[in-house]
């Protein structure tokens, strides 16, 4: 797919088919997403791959609206910022901002790579960081930033209207 097509067809999908996403394909997607820019090329993020029902249920419980996409997806990626890694080079701003930006950019690239390979996802950001950390036994050095339930779409959401370009230019 051309980039323009990937951007045009990417949608937030919340319902997934009960079809396995194989490890080789997932690894290919994660490697592709590593092309995302990051502050100082530190790549101050880490990814937890979640496939187990017990962990996915705990992640659903950690969300503000008990988002079912976390349990219907065959895989959930929890993308974490590793602030201390960025702080070594950039100080407090690295820890509190650059590492979060790195994780966010990586997650966006994952979504584009998923679309390119025929998979779908939805961005989940409304959750208790502490509950996610506890559910996955994450070390304190990792701050969960985004959860991406992913898989093969069981729905085809229509394109959502975007603001006029003049409304976003200041």
C-alpha cells in the first residue's frame, strides 16, 4: 500500500475476529515501527505484548470505560515510556516529555504498519497507569502510555469527518 492509502484507510477498530496474529507478522510490524523518530534516537520506549485472557481482562478493568476491545483483540500492545533512559541525555524534560513523545510516535507508527499489513487497532489512552503497571507486573521504570488492542477487523467503521485545514492552521 502507498502511504497515502495507509493514511486514508486507517480506522479505529474496536471489534476483532477471533483470528490469531502470528509472531513473525507481529515482529515485522514492531520492527517497521522502529523507524519512528525519537529524541536523540534513544528509542526510550518498551513494548509489552499481551495475549493472555487474564492479563487482557485486567487491562480492561484498568480503563475508564471498561473497553471491551482489550478483551476481543487477540493481541494488546502496551507501549511504555522509559523516562530514565531519556533523562540521561536530556534531564527532566527527557524524562517527562521526550520519552512520552517517543512512545507516542512509536505507537502511531505501529498503527500505520498494522494498516499496511491488513490488521487494525484502536488507541486506548484512558486508563489507570498504576492498575496497568500492576496487571502486567511492569517495573517502576516503565510508564504505560498507550494500549493498542489489535487484530483482524470484525467491523468496518466509516471515515470520520476531519476539520477543515484552515481550522487547524494558526
